[in-house]
């Protein structure tokens, strides 16, 4: 099932909630037993499908797409203003 930008996802297996910022042709799953902690305001992406989400409610566990764990997006580094 395709994931659309703007969708709000609440997962039955845990407390985490996300908003899809970039959609794709895959389904996002939440693994509450997985290692890690989802933090509010952090973005996660799956490069294979192009899906990106923003965490709106924290929870223990990890997000997966097609069995592969989504990677946390690192903030872009800017040049310092010396």
C-alpha cells in the first residue's frame, strides 16, 4: 500500500506517532521490540522507497519499511559565520 505525504500514522503496537513528509510505494511498520528510541522532531528515511517521516510522539522501538530499519536523517551542516 503506498504511503502518502501528509498522512498521520498511529501504531497499535506502541506509543509512537509519525507524519509522512515524503511518500513512496511501501508500507511503514513500527517494531516496538526493536532497539532504539524514536524522539520527537527527528526525521527517519528509507532510501530504497524514498519515504521520509517526522516523529510527532516518542516511543521505544524502530520504524521499518520492507523489513529494513529506517535511518535517522542527520541535520545538514552549515558553514560557521566567523
